[in-house]
């Protein structure tokens, strides 16, 4: 457990990173994935439904990796990234310096967030799995509230899978490297969670033999 990348105690979330990991987050992911992660993130953004003139909220925006890719793909009207970590926000601000209409703010996405019917897209990447179930539901409710009618919640995260029946490398990744709540998330039915919160439509694309999913839910 000591080898995990994530803080384990005294935090409201289990995806809060240690300061060292936060500072070197992109490099660590690039190395751990043997260079696959940057290619994968590009593919995800190519397939994700972002469009010109979108107003986008990114929950747990990290170092701004996805903000950069979104900025390359489309001309956004407004992008706001929220993250708990000032170390991540600092990196995101540096990376996105000079981008028009991009900003990052510090906040806790499982608490009240000050947005109502404002966004065309709410994006969340590899964040939802790291929360207790009641906080995941709160985050989904926050996304629903923040979206305009017809807006889309775009979720990149682990898909439903039985880790017990997975190859040993997946067991090691999920149980030893990943956030302690990731396996719990993989047992949950995301579509049902979204429907119970009011989302009416759900589409999905999967990657890495179905272990990772880009889910898209619409607020109708
Ligand atoms: C695994 S990283 C993913 C970062 C980014 N979304 C990406 O895919 O590159 C998780 C992020 O969630 C942030 N985070 C953790 N708990 C949070 C909270 N309660 N509210 C907002 N952000 C949080 C962390 O600081 C970190 O940047």
C-alpha cells in the first residue's frame, strides 16, 4: 500500500495526490505507461464530443493536459478547470498561459459548486473512481446542475470489470498502484448512477480491451 501514488488518510477524496506526484504527474504517467498515455489522451479528445463555441467545465482538471488537447481541437467560448490541488493548478496555468478564455480555480468538486445551467460540456477524467460512492453521486449531481439542457457530461474513467477475473497486470495496477477506491468504482453501474441523477441518454466508447470507457450522458 505504501507504494501507491495517492494519499490514503485524512482526506475527503482518495484521488488527492502527494505533492511529489502532483508536481511530476505528467512525467510519471508518461513513464509508467511507456509513452502510451499521451497518445491515448489525444485519441480520446479526437473522439470526445467537444465543439467550437463550447462552454466547458473540467472537474479535477489536473495539470491541464486535457485543456491543452481541447484547445487544439476546438475554439472554446469558455473553459473552467476546478482542482483541489494548488500544485496542479499552478502547472495548468503555466501550460495554458496564452490560451484565450481558459481559467483554473481551486475547489472541491464533491461540495457545492457555484454553477447552474451554464455549460455545454462537463468533463471529468480519471477522477470519479477516487471518491466514496455518496461523493460520486454528489459530483454527478453537480455536473447535472452545471449543464445547460442538451449539455453533455463526458466521463473518462475505468469501465465496469471484475478485477478478480482480470490478468495479473491489471490486478497489480488496480490494487497496488491505483487509488484504493478504483476497484469499488469498477463494480458500479455508471449508467444507472447517471440515470438516477436525471441524465437521459448514455453512449460509450471503450479502450484497452474494455477497461477504460469514455461515457457521454446527456441532460435532456
Ligand atoms: C488522477 S488525477 C486526474 C487529472 C486530470 N483530470 C487528468 O486526467 O489528467 C486526479 C485529479 O483530481 C484532483 N482532485 C482530487 N480530489 C479533488 C477534489 N475533491 N476536488 C477537485 N479536484 C480533486 C487531483 O488534485 C488531481 O488533479
